[in-house]
C-alpha cells in the first residue's frame, strides 16, 4: 500500500504548518530555536514519510512561512535555513527511497543521520561561500553542531517513534509489510 499524492500533499501541508507552530512554542525560551531545532522536526518527518520531493518543498516553504508570519527565522538567516531544511527533507526522502536493509529501524536511522549530516554540511558551505562569506568554519561548527546537540538527540529519539506510531495507527504504509502465506 502506497500513500496517495493527495495524502502526501496534506501531510506536507501539516508539516509546513508545524514549521510555524513548533518554533513559536520553543522561542519563548531564549536561544531555544538554535538549541532544540524545532523546525527541523517536521521537515525531517515529511521527508521520511512522503519522500524527497515533498520533504524538499516542506524544507523550502516551512522556514519561509514561519519567517513571514513571525519573523523567525530573521530575514538574514532565512536563505541558509531554507537551504538547510530543504536538504534535510530532500535527503531523508531520497535515502528512504534507496536504503533497504530489511529493518525499518535501520533504514530510518541511516536515512535520518545521513540527512542530518548532509544538511548541516550543505548549510555550512552555503553560509561560508554565499550567505556570510568569511565566517570561520569553527563558528559554523559551534552553531550547527555543538549548540544543537539537544535538538539532534530529540530528533534521533522522536523521529523513529513518530514514524512507528503513525505506521502502527495505519496512517502511513508499513515499510516492510508481513506477507501471510495461505498454504
């Protein structure tokens, strides 16, 4: 059983809306956005569940909608956030399409961790070469990795739990459905 295009579009819209709502909840605490990375959660989830085109679009429009509605991320950070989030959604979806270990858990973690690395590296290059040339790579490592460790841990715990809960509730297809033999 596959998800229909309409269901994927609705799920993508919900995830894009969560890109607005989740950061608002976290930003009541100073620096919580850079620590807990709330916008990454719905983008990664969209890529894992709907695939690369939907995850990529969610990663582009989620930060844009949030910035236009709330000013978060600020205009100066918006382009690099859009690059980073688009990379997350694209990479998780692409990896979920091609990684098949026969273990849904292994597929999720391989896709999730690889996408998180890819997104951070791509965002680092975009910041260093395009958006804020001359920024030290050490400053990028500090802000992208060290500060965001709690958010990374949350993502690694939350994403598989949400995907498995949605699968169990039959809201998304089972990655490896059990085949029942009728002999």
